[in-house]
C-alpha cells in the first residue's frame, strides 16, 4: 500500500492522486521548501521562469509575484496537477502571466521560449537521462540563465546524509551538462533541503 501511495507523488492520478496533490499543496514543509526554492533564483520582474514538475503550483505563484512583466510557465506530466496548478493560480493564468502545460522536462523545448530561470523541485531523480535533459534545458535558457535543482529526500528513514549525497549527485550532473558556477544552498528542514544552482 505504501508503494502505491508513494507512486502518487511521482505522477498523481485518480482519487489517491487528488489526496497526494492536497498533501503537496498544504504540507507546511512543502510550502516552505517551494517558497525558499523560488527565493534562490533571484527572479527579476522581466524574467521568464520555467518550473518543471510544478505539482499543484505553489512555486508558480511565488515566481509570478516576482516576474511581474515576464512570464511563468509550469510543466507537469500529471494532468491532475496541471488542472490543480491552474486553479491555484487562476487570476495569474487569466491575466496571461502564468501558463501551465501538460508535459515533461524533455518536452520543454516545444514551448518555443527562452527562459531566464529554471526550477525543478524533487523531480530530477525521476528523469531517465538527466544529463541529456539538462543539456537540452541549457539550449532554451538565456545567456544570463540560472537553474535550480532542489532535492529533499522522502524515502523511509531519509536523513541529512541522504540529502547531501543527492546534492553531490546533482552538482556533478549540472557540471557534466555544461553549467558553471555550480553551488549548493541548504534549508534547515528535517531532513535538510538542498538547492543546487548553476549558471549558463
């Protein structure tokens, strides 16, 4: 049963997916993690921002408050989460400032946009070919672009060591994909949250 529930956090669908989405949208640690993640990006008013795996759209809302003249795009491979993110950010969607699309990191190139900031929270570990995907994302980022890969381990018994190992892995992936000035910031939750940042 636990595995069934855990799967719903990877790709929410059906009744259990709605429950997973509710947890993601209301759990205090998730809210803090997403707000903090957005704060790491230094979003300017005219920036175009892309979040991959946007879930119920928590980070999209925070990004939209900063990218007031640019635009915020959310991608998620769960149609349930796409609808949830649109509902959560209905006013910004209606105003054309937030766009939420059904898709994956691999389909981001199809958006036809160039992004100043890219965010992925607890999703990179699910990518089949992370280095190839990160290289593709670099191609649709601006010259001053920055990416943030955020990770908080959620496996049973997860601890700070798991988080740090995840950050080390993500640092190496970004470097291999050609990002520079790679560094890691941490948020003091239980376990800690790591945010690996890289520039074009």
